[in-house]
C-alpha cells in the first residue's frame, strides 16, 4: 500500500507564497511521476503541475496555464517527497490541494493517470 501525506497549506495573502510538501510512504518507488491537483468549492478537481521520474537531475515538468510562471514543482527522491512552491498567489488559487502518484514514470496531466492520492491540504488566499 502507498500513502501520500500533504502538508504546508494554510492562509496566505494575495501576492504571497506557500510551499506544499507531499511525503510518499509504504510501497514507495521513485520510478513514478508525481502531480498536484486542486479542487475549489463547487468545481471539478483540476490539474496544477506534474513532474516525471528521472535517474538524473533532469525532469520533465508540466503546469496548468493558470499557474505557469508562479508555481514550481520539484521532487527529492532521497526523501520520497514532492514539493509545490507557490508564489505570487491569487485569491483564485484558493482550493484543497491534492498530491498524487502517477501510474507511469512520466509527467501526467490527466487525473486517470494517477492511482494514489493524498487527503489534501487547504490553501486559502485572501485579497
């Protein structure tokens, strides 16, 4: 079994920053892509960012257009941890943020490419 636990959520002001962490435990493997999704009240869960697995320091990353240039996804395989650095935050970034592990080694955008999910962490951005 695989468990994902997010942390780092909270309250931020518009223009501020937060850093989310996701620790993967259980039957872990670094040979999986990882992703972040978010879900705002009354909306569908949407893709935020994804990062591939790599045996080197070069990773493939993808971002939703709404966060490109503001958010950065990274990973530390030695710690089984993936991060989401969120800068220049906006009120529309308010949502529950979920970490997920992909079925593949790639940086996946589609939700159905992920088979393990965390419980989520609340992020609220005030104007």
